[in-house]
C-alpha cells in the first residue's frame, strides 16, 4: 500500500523540462580535457554538414530573482546531416561556465539545443575543385567529423585530406578512431570510396608525424609525406577551423598559394571558422 502511494506521488510530480530540450544518449570521455556526446535529434532539425548550433544548460539561479537563464555556447555538429542523432565533441575548460558542468552530463540528462544551424564550413561555400583540405587544431576537428561522413564531399572531390594537429597524442584519438571507423565500416567506406587521407601531427609530445599544420604546409613536408603535388588554386579547396592565431596564419599561407577566402554568399577557394573565442 505504502509502495503504491509512493509511486503515485512520483508520477504526479511535474517532470522538469528545458526549453528546446534534447536528451543525452551517450557520453565518451577521451581524456581529462576532451569528451564527446550524442543527443536525440529533434525531428524538425535540418542542417548542412559542417554547421554549428547553440547548445547549453540552464545557468545558476539569479541570487535576487531566483530566475534561471539558459547558458549557451556555439558548438559544431560533429555528426553528418543524414545521421539520426546529433554528436558533439567538446573541450572541458576547468573553470569554463558551460563546460565545467557540461562535462558531467550522463545518458538520460537533457541539454538545451537551439535549432538554428549556421556556419561557413559548408561545401556550398566553395567553388568546385578536385582536392578538399580540412585544416584543424584541437576541437576544430568537430565540423570535419561531420563533413568526413557526408557523401556530397566525396561526390564533389577526388581526394579529401584531413590535417589535424594537437599538442598531445591522446588529443588525436577521437579523430583517429573516427577515420579508422570510416575506413572499416561497410556503409561509411562505400561513401568515402578510399578518398580520405589523414595527416595527424602533435607539437608537444613525440609522435610519428610532428609539427604545426602551418609549418608542414610552408615547408612542403605534407606534400612530400603524402606524395602529392603542392596546393594549386585551380584544383585545391580548403576549410579551416582552429584558434584565432592558427586561422590567421593559415589564411596567409593559403593566400600565398593563390587561394581566396569565400563565404556562403560568395563561394571561392577556402572558408574559415573559429574553433573557439579566445
Ligand atoms: C563557431 C564556434 C563553434 C564552436 N564549436 C565548438 C565545438 O565543437 N567544441 C568545443 O569544445 N567548443 C566549440 N566552441 C567553443 C565553445 O563555444 C565554448 O567556448 C566552449 O564550450 C567552452 O565554454 P565554457 O563556457 O566552458 O568556457 P568559455 O568561457 O566559453 O571559454 C573559456 C576559455 O576557454 C578556452 N576555450 C573555449 N573553447 C575552447 C576549445 N574548443 N578548445 C580550446 N580552448 C577553448 C578559450 O581560451 C576561452 O576563452 C565553438 C565556438 C565557436 C565560436
Ligand atoms: N592541450 C593541452 O594539453 C592543454 C593543457 C592545459 C591547458 N591548455 C590550455 O587550453 C587552451 C587550448 O589549448 P589547445 O591545446 O586545445 O589548443 P591550442 O592552444 O589552439 O593548440 C592546439 C594545436 O594548435 C597549434 N597551434 C596553436 N597556434 C597555432 C598557430 N598560430 N599556427 C599553427 N598551429 C598553432 C598548437 O601548437 P603549439 O603546441 O606549437 O602551440 C597545438 O598543436 C590553451 O589556452 C591552453 O593553455 C591546454
């Protein structure tokens, strides 16, 4: 009898729901600084691979009014546009307002997901070409994790090259496992058609390939290592996502190769997006 009363009480309690709530399905911790998670995809959410959305949690109550406001940050959608769920790849900033809490989410929890995807790292913002380069540092790999699984990328390009640089080897693991999965999975390998090349490097821990993306491009080391011709504005297209200094430095290098920055409204040879705001 007591048990029944308890059940009724639980059932009649209102379930707290967030505005634009999305339920967490899975969380993976890659090291003490990085994690990825999957959430349910709202049925109405349409996006182009490479775009970002605002996600977050409710902030702490205002000490005066007790009211809570959403605490939102920009996040690249790391899953491709055809996937049933949405995936995100995140930093854990120790004192970061959002990620100091977001890193503790568990399956079944809810996050806020504003369903308005935007961004410049989309295939439509580039002129047609033969080779597509993804240049990423740190969590800047997230939009490319989406694009690397999109059939449109492989329909439009003969070769797709991912250059990803992190300080330490463990920070490359998310990308390494994803590339391995794309190459071995029955459906994804059919989409990829053997066109994806992967060039990971570290800068502060010993690894078989080392050095900044910028240095490996300027010195020509990446072309030598992959046995390919240098970047040519006739054939090569680029997408850039890293910290502000990285983006600026790589833009100067791409400009030097004769490529021009494009946008959704004016497609050219490369596009850029910040991986975070410094
Ligand atoms: C267009 C866009 C897309 C983004 N996509 C992603 C994404 O897919 N994954 C992701 O983890 N972050 C992404 N970010 C950064 C994200 O919006 C937040 O800054 C991050 O989640 C940290 O939030 P926070 O509130 O904990 O700390 P914030 O107060 O937002 O940041 C505190 C400081 O932490 C550092 N920092 C923040 N984000 C990063 C990062 N990603 N890598 C390294 N240092 C960082 C910066 O120095 C920043 O000043 C993106 C940012 C932009 C502008
Ligand atoms: N990653 C860590 O182990 C670590 C640990 C503690 C704290 N943090 C802090 O977290 C923040 C983000 O660190 P992060 O490692 O994720 O991102 P990051 O500082 O952007 O570095 C990521 C990678 O990008 C390279 N890079 C940075 N600027 C570049 C440029 N202008 N041109 C070419 N390559 C460039 C770095 O090489 P270089 O190594 O040559 O700079 C590194 O390999 C920083 O404020 C950092 O102090 C990081």
